[in-house]
């Protein structure tokens, strides 16, 4: 079977060509949604494999079709238990077009590499999973597990119309007994399986002093000085939240001041208001409410010492789901399949957050995030390897058997 899948190079190119030219962009990104790409895929599956494709449409009046499509197609195996392979239809915009060496929406092939927006994120996963179907169908095989292909909308802009919609509206589709694979993170070697994510916390901090002329600074309260002191004090958070977990890189929680809004326009004014932002990636064991509490305690000291007042606004608060365990069935099977196809051991990792796996993990579905990716998602000249696409298909294929 490995030889058969390895001979699908032409199919990879043909499919990627069709997918790349159907620009599936969310309205937030100035696009008209995923409908055209979804219709193409549904027709492809029905015509080539004779399988039923079900549409689960989330209504969205911002796109011309009025809906954001989510597709499901199932190939029956010996058991009811389903291996779900979940990929997303939508892509991000091309960005600065002058940085591209070719049209981002017209596939370019160079040896083993394919170039175009979406070839890696997430067309590679769509194509690999279709190749598994192709192999099953051509060989007329009945695998041990059933195979469920899921193509969701809206992954790049929050999944409200995508996987979140699917698991909320159609909860009966998935069973906690099923296996879940999300091929949307990975290293080029294919030897990392993501099983955990840190919690994400974005906080806006506004420090208010009193503006005045810089020649008489005592008449005001310099918010920039207080803001700077606050930023330096944030490193204390590492001592307050010291836990380490080797699954993650870095293995500890991170608390970084990032964006800083501009304050006064001229040099001779003492600023009276400064705004900065914190990006925190926190190990799953710590509740984010506690992080906010500790930030506010530091802020209280700054208020007292510098005579300013400080306001907080949560921009994003995403408590991580319970990690998938290393000895869960999907992870064990995946390790075995990778070993068989690539002849190397894969290792489990945690990442800084957040893939759609958290939507599934929060509902108790044990989910592995894995793929063999070169790492050019969202970049100009995004590219994807044909060999990796074929190897991923071989590994997915193996997961269907005991
Ligand atoms: Zn993606």
C-alpha cells in the first residue's frame, strides 16, 4: 500500500492546483468565505469515490452564499469507531504581494515543492486525507476503523462558524470513543505530536497620570515612568508561577509586554496616559484568573509608588484544555504509524497555543495535532513538500488498521 500511495504525486499536484485557485478567505480577512472550495471538494469526493458528503452550514450574511460550509464524509470500516481527520478550508490573505515570487493563487511546482497561499496551511492536510480515501477506494479495502473526513470553515479567524459551530450544533456526530487527528501543526521531519497547549492571556493595561509641560514636571504625573516601572516588575510573575513542564518549549509560563500605544506627539510634554499590552502563555495547571490577580497586585504597588491609576481590559482569555495523554489510543497509534513509515521515533510536545484541538479537547475528545510541515504557514511564498504530503497520507492510512 505504501508503494501505491507513494505513486500519487500527480494527484497531489492536481488537487493542490484546484484548491489554491479557489480562494477561501473569511469576511474578516476581506474574503467571500469557503463556499466555492467546499463545493469543489464535495463534487470531487462524490464523483471519484461515490461517497455522500454532508454539509453543515453556519449562516453568515457577510458572504454572498449566506453560509459558511463545514463538510463531513465517512468511509465505513469494520467498526463504528471513527478516525476523524479534521482540516480547515480557509486561508489567510497573501500579505505583501511584492514579496511573492509567483501568483499566490496559481500553484507553482518546483521539484518536490509546491508554492501558493494555503498549500501548507491547510491544503496539505486536505490532500493527504483525500489520498487515503483514494487508496481505500481503489483497493476496495475495508479498514478496521471507519474514516471520517472533516473540512471546516473559519479556522483562521476564531472557528465560530467552523469547528465550534459543528461541535455545538451537531454534538451527536462525534463520540468520545472516536480518534481525532488535526493535521495543522508539525515539524518538517514529522516527528512531533502536539498533545498540549498553554493557556493564552492578552491584557491591555492603561496607566493614567497627569499631563503637563516638561519644563515643570512636578505639576504633572509622568505615566511613562510608571508604565516602564510596571513593565520591569512583570518579571516577578516568573517567580510567582514557577512550574516547569518539559513537554513545552520553553518549559515555563511566559509573560511578555508586547504592544505599546503611542502617547504624546511632542518631546516637551510629560505624558499623562500610557497603554501597553501583555501576552502571557501559561502552563495549563494555572488558572488565568490568578494571573490577572497577581498582575493587579503588582499594579497596586505601582499606583501607590508613582501616584497613577491603572485600568485593565482583557483582550483574550483562553484557558487551555486538559492535555491529551501520551498513552491515549490516538497518540499510541500515531507513534506506531510514524515509526512504521518513517522508521524513527516521534515525540510528544506542547505548544504556546492555540489550535482547534482545544475545541475538541475541551469536550473530552482525545486529540493529536500532527503533520509534517515545512513551517511556511502565513508567510509569503508559502510552500509544501509533495513527499511530506504522501508520507502523511501513508501514516494516516496506517492509523485505520489495528
Ligand atoms: Zn491552519
